[in-house]
């Protein structure tokens, strides 16, 4: 069984980086993993230290050997047009019919510019990866919160659109005889359409809508399969202790709860390092100012070093208050993984491996491997 892990959250909280780090962690634990980004920003390649990624899963050579040598990691980005084309070729009755649809101007418009197509094809690509049975886990990197909600509602919206009663309203005859019959029944309507857009355009529209009607039998069970996948997935909310990001995370949590989708825990990124002890340790008396440095400058440096302990303690108290709010909203059993602030952005596999030590793993029966802790969870 392929486990789907969905990383959601506001923009700018490190969601793509943590998606990549989570995938690396699972692969190093011996799992076959694919990480798919459906975010049009396409930052996944940067996080993996690659120049580019495409629609075809690309094998990532990990910096450390996987346990038992069985784990592997593939990464890819959603290509809406390529996914739509595969769907057409699978669904058309013949290759000639598929080529007619692919050459239809209104198909090309739908594949590139129609609202909702991106979310529908993201749904389709996820299902392709699951059905391939090549992976133990698929990590899904979603767009920022508002657009991620579009993805979550895509199955229901697509079901409504593909309702045959809706498509019959849109449908027009594709044959000359059919147009003649429509002309006899609604001559004025057809005449106006013919003058406005031309008969060839009418035929193209009719052909495309007719194909959508035929597509219903193929897509309807897939829509239900994706709906089932989402309801058995693990949703992780990525956030930071920053109030704006936390507010957005809590709003998204409400959306998940309203849709009865399985929230699995928070990934709280960029947490402050915790000072070791209540008081700052005294500086060794042997420390002296560098040669040539004015005493006043050296004194200010020592004061800043001494004040850093209290500053980090204050940040840690703020983080604790944020974690308490998150836990309160999700319930006392909510799982929280805290990820420390790195000195620089993670743009290579070594940095992702370091981040992954703080992220959830999967144990043998696919259940979460760790409860809340400020320390990295055990494998």
C-alpha cells in the first residue's frame, strides 16, 4: 500500500524544503519514495540542489546510503499538459480519436488556461503515482494554503462538472444531420451562433464537450479513488512560530476538520535554538580583546554575547507559547515536530538529511514513529 503524505501551509514557511527533507528521511530509512510538487513556483529542484525537474520521476542519488540498500528517492514536478495528454490517450476509444481531441483548440485551451485544470491534473498525477505501485510513500508538496484548498476540493468540483446532466446542457450535435435537426428546432439560436463563431468552431466545441461526456466513465471512478486517497492520507501542516503563519495554519486546520481529512501533526519550522540553562554561563577570564581592538568595542561585543542568552531564552518562550496554541487547536494528542533554524537555506541533500532528522518517520506498520518532542524523533 502506498502511503500519501501531504504537506500544506502558508507561503514562505519552508513547505517545499520540508517536503523534500521528509522524502529524504523516508528514503534513508529504506522506503521507496516519490516527492511530487504541484506548486507552480517549482522550488523543489532548488531544494534538492538540481538545475531542473520534469514530469518524469527523476532518481535522486542520496548523500548517505539507505538502510538495507532498499530505499530510493524520485522527484518530479506536475506538468499539467503532459498529464492531461496521458489522460486523453488512455480514455479515447482509438488513437485516431485521441489525436482529434489533442488537436482540438478547445482541448488546448482547457489544458493550458481553463480554471481548475491545474488542480484536476494534480489529482490525476497523484493517482498515477499511487497506481504505479512503485512507491511505499508519495510526499505531496502543495501550493500555499489558498491554492491547496482548491486541490482538496477538486474531486468534488470535477464530479459536479462531469455530471451528464450538466454536459448535456453544454453539448451540441457533432454531425451535419444533427446540426440540421437542431436548426429545425432552434433555427434562430443556430443562425446566431453560426454568424458569431462559425460552423467549424461550433463543431469543435461540440466534439470537445462530447469527449468530456465520454470521459465521465473513465474519470468518475478515478475521482472517487483520489477522494479515498485524501481521506486515508497523512496531512502535515507546515508553519513557523511567526503569528501570521500560525493564524493561516489554524485556519487550514479548520478546513481539514470540516472536510474530515486526517490531520497528522504540525511541522513547526525555524524554531529558535534553546539556551542550555537559566543563566548565561560566565565568559572565561582568559578571553582577551584581539590585538588592536579598542577596549570600548570589545566591551560592546562582550555585552552582546552576554545578552544573546536572554534573547534566545525569550525567543524560546515565544515558540513555546506558539506551540501551546497549536496544540490547543488540534487537541491534546496533536503531534508536533519542531525544526530548528538553519544558518543558511537548505539547497543540497546533506542539508535536507540534517533537516530530516527532526521530521516524522514511518515504522514497520506505517504508523507515526514519534510523538511531540523538541528532539529529533526516533526511526
